[in-house]
């Protein structure tokens, strides 16, 4: 019998500010895209924030609603502050904006080689937290495109 629980080959960490909008959406969407490609067991996806004000908080309900409309589950995701231990467990760290990259490299210089922007073109993913439902939808759709591209890159790699 093969043991059903195996350590993933790669762990990807998604990072935003409070870990309630962008990085939870990126975690759920990347996990979804990897599962569609049959890579869900070999690549683990997690998320964290650089400045989490409410650890344990569920993702923003507007984000969860958009994800559900897309057929993507965000259950089990809770806000957590980035730590050295969390970073040490990640093979790749994808951030939503340049300020996240700078904060991680400043606080955790050993992570520098593993951290980059989610957008391979180098653009920030705008924070929809203080926006309306349409802004949240636009941000989640943008993250969907970026995570789909990243899943494609992982499957080719």
C-alpha cells in the first residue's frame, strides 16, 4: 500500500499585506489550477501577510463570493503573519506588490533568492480591500489570470 500522505515536491507561498484578499485568492486559485492539471498533490500552496492585523481571520467575504462564483473553494484559509519558519518552508514566494518583496528581503534576507512578484511582467496587483465589489472582482480575475499562467509555467518546468 502506498501511503496517501506524501510531502509535496514544491511549496509555493503567496503573500500580500493582511492576508485577507489577494494572497488568499491567489492561494485558492493556484491550488485550483494545479488540481486541474493533476499537480495538486505534488505542489502545496499557502499564503501569509506582511502586516496581518487579525490573525486567524477568514478571507474577505467579497473575495470568497467571487471565488465561489468561479467554482473555486477558499475553505480553510486563515490570515497569518509571515514568519521565518513560514518562509523557510516555501520553495517559491510570490508577492502581490513591490513593497511586499522589499519587506520580506529586509526582514528575511535569506529569502531573497526565492521571492518575486506574482506578475511576471513586474506589475503590482492592486489591493481591492477598500474598493467596491466590482474592484474586488477585477482583482480576483487578474489574480486568476496570473495564477493560471504560473500553473502553466510549473507544469512545463
